[in-house]
C-alpha cells in the first residue's frame, strides 16, 4: 500500500497528463481568442460565393438600369436581401448623390469598412450611372473580462478549444452550404442567360435560360468552352467574331454591350446582348468571369418585320408614283410620238404667253406639217405613216432646246413653242429642222417606201402683234400655209414673203 502510495506520489493521473499535453496548444488558442476579443480583430468569414453574389447583383443592376426597369431592380435587391444570410443592407445612389433605393441596414459613415458598405460603380451605356453599395454581416468580436482564477481561465480556454472544434466548424460548414445554395438560387433565377467561366475559359456553371437557348441540358455544358458553339457578329455574314469573354479573360476587364448571334445545334438563331465582368475573390485573386446573355431575338425580329414592311411600303410608293407618271403621261402625252398632246400643250402655251407679256420676254411659235402625208397613208398604209410621224417627231425633238415644248397638234402636224426666243432665231431653228428632215430623207423614204419625204414650216413671234393664244397659232398656221402653197419643203415667216426678207420689228405688248 505504501509502495503504491510512494509510486503514486510522483505519478500523474491520465486526465492530467492529457490536459498537460494540450496545455501549450490550448493556451495559445486562448491567448489568440482573448486578444482578438480585446483588439476587435475578429472578422466575418468570407464565403466562396461572396464575390459571385456581388458580381451577379452588380451585373443585374447594370442590365436592368440599361432597360430602364427600376422596379425589377428593386425587386431583385429585396430578394437578395431576403434570401442572403450574409447580406445586411444596400443602397443605390446616382452620380449626383441622389439615393434611389435603400434596404436593410447599412453604415453610411464608414464606407468600405467591414461594417460599412462595399461600393461598386455602375456603368450604363458606357457612361457612369452611380454606385451600388452592399453591406455584409460580420462575426461579433469577443470581449474579455479580467479573470482572477487560474483554474477558471484554464477551464475557459479548454472549453473554447473543444466547443469551437465541436460546434463552430459544423456551423461554418452549414453557413457555407446555405450561402452557396442562395447564390445558386439567385443565379438560376436570372431572367437572362448567365455563364460562369473559370480563368482557363471553361464553363463552371450556367443557368437554365442559357441552356434552353442552346437546346442542351445543363449537365452537358460543364467543362465546355463557349467558343465551341456557333457565334457570329450581328450583320457580318462570315468571319470569326471577337468573343467578349475571351477579351475579359485576357484583360480581366469588363466587356460591355456586345451583340452576337448564336446558332443552336438545332439550327435556331438567337440574338444576344452580351456583357462580361471579371470576378475576384478576397485572398485568391482572379477567379474567372461572369457572362450574361440578354435575348434580343424578339426585338430584332420585330425590327426586321418593320423594316420589311417599310421596304414594302416604299416599293408600293414607287409603284404608285410610276403609275401616276404613267397616268400623267397618258393624260398629257401623245401615245405614238411621246410629244405633248394638244390639250396639255395649249395649257402650257397659255401660261408661257401670260409670263412673256408680263415680263416682256420674246415668245415664238413654229407650225410644221409633213408634206404629202395623205399619199403615204393611202399608198403604203397607216403603219408606214405612223413610222414616218415618229421619225419626224424625233428629228424635231433633237433640234429644240430643253425648255421648248413640242406638240403633236393633229395628224401629221406639229407645233413648237420657244419661250424667250425672238422670231429671227426661231426661223433659223425651223430651217435646221427642215434641213434635218431632208437630210434624213433616205432613211425615211426607205421606211415609207418613197423616194423623198419633206416637211414645211411656218414661224411667228409675239412681237408680230398677236393679241391672243389662238391668234398667235393662227399666224404660225398662216405662214405654214404659205410654205405649202409655195412648193413645200420650206420655212415661211408670218408677215414676210420670203425667209431672207428682214423680220418685221414690232414692240412686245405689255399686260
């Protein structure tokens, strides 16, 4: 018994030996915990999904602001606040300092501090819009009261050590799992397509809208590259487009407002507005990119339909204009020669006569008639006669000026109105017409089956004291009659017996 007592005196119970072996580790843990409580060094545990959640919220905010949908943006932020255990509050602020939306709890006095707001700039349409400020919950610091008993202190650090190992780690794991589920819920709940890419460009995660656009199940997208699918730039028939996610991966910078066309494996075409943002994790650096795909197919189809409708309307307008021109031509032009018909010519003549009298301009009139035309019709038929009329009309039209007016006055008779031209010059024009027809007699004779075809002309001028339109035409017709009676194929001027006589000079009548 004494021997057992003697052996037991220097010995140590087993539990004391275990406690002694844990004493250095426990003391270190207690010192660190208590010092952290004194100094306020405790920090909230950052979850792996924190950066992803921030990226999603910032991306969603920029897209909805781009569409002007403030209500949907407010709903999305409230949903994130309600579902996220680590999101404490937010506010949305314009560049001019105007608060647009506030939710939860946020410390405006300590921005960018653990208890304050993380400020994330918002860019819409390439221009600064404002900022989205997010505040996340943090772990409470520890406090320390002076301990007076060493045994109590030892019990405290042992309790902290083992309780932390037994209870804190499972809670952290559950919090991480819950946070990941909330981020995944928000990610899958986005109305537009979204894809997370790793730094090497492989798909880490994709949501339902993007998978449906491809017509593939979500599980078939894992570890694939977006470049494997058929993309092309809008409006470009061929050639590989610049893919914005590749640029974002290489530059680690935002790539905004790209428009791409995706052809699914089933042959369906989708037009996407693509925005890509880099993702960074605290302490880990660049984690990849988040690409969002806003389906613009319906809008572009409507635009294409409107463009087609506009093109149809423009084509119909051109056809109507052409028909109106044809109707106008039928109403004002001779169907055989294309010259003015008599009705349209007299209306123009009346207007030119009024203007010439009002402004003191010269105005000349020429009457022409194909010689012996009746014998052509009687001998060779009306078809040959029509061809002769067409040829003579073309020769006369080639001689007059652009602002002169040529009319098929009736049958084989033509009337030419020459605004701003005096009688002597008009007589020379008539002589050139007569000579051109005579020079072309061989062609015309071949058409009509005759040896020679000629025309006679009569000329007058407003200066020869005509008092009305009909009187001016009668003067030209009288001069034409003189040419006919004098042997045809010649030019006669009203008031002169021969062309080489001086042209009578009379003052132009004023209104």
